[in-house]
C-alpha cells in the first residue's frame, strides 16, 4: 500500500483521535474521592485528605465475608509490595461487623495497614453507599478514584495499575 498524503493524513487523524479518546476515558473516570475521616483500631485518626500525595487502596470488607477473608492475604501482599513507594491501604470494616471480631481478625492476621470500623455506615455512604463486600477503591495521588472493584480484584492487573499510578507525577 502506498502512503499518499490523504492516506497518511487519515492515519494521523485516526491515531490522534484514538489516543485522545483513551486519554479522555482515563481522566474522565477519575472522580474525586469522598473526603472522609475515620478512626483506626489503634485509636489514631486519619482521612482520605491526609492520604493526598499517596496512592490509596480503600477496601470495604467484613469478617463474615468469605471472599473478603480469602482476598486479605493478597491485600496484605499488595500493601507490602508497594508501601515503600508511597502506597497506603485502609481496610474499612462494615457497620454490621462486630468490633471485637474485626479487632481479633486484624490482630491474628497481623494486618500491616490501618483498619477502621465504619460503625455508623458514614464511610460506606460517602463512597456511594457501599453495601456489598468486598468493594475496593483505588485512589490516585491527587485524591481521585481511579478504579472501583466489586468482588476480589485481578491482583496482577491491580499491581500494574498501582505501579503506573505511583510513577505519575
């Protein structure tokens, strides 16, 4: 095929339009994460605002959720893999989860990240009225939701996305 000027121009326009659409989809999907404050099991206070500048994974879970319990070792491994590069994790226990169960789970599993109990449901409501567990949100350094996962994420793809977000300026 000979690349004539009209063919070359059409190709450039098509490539440019495709790239622009891809960039628009990525940027348009990033809505601001809700500004919520929470108390962690250790008594310290934190908020999504104090996590600005870091990539943050917010995982809504319950001790009675078999998928949540099964995915937790991978959440821990993800945290351990990226924590030194500006990555944080907060596990938010649902309002119906008995606090003693949550504390015992966090202690026996030696969870290396913050665990909050959403006893009033305020955090879940702020994130779009989360009802199902696990529901996980990945938030970029600018405090925008990049991805929402219902159920266990594909951890290979999640790791790739976290790496990309950590590399962003």
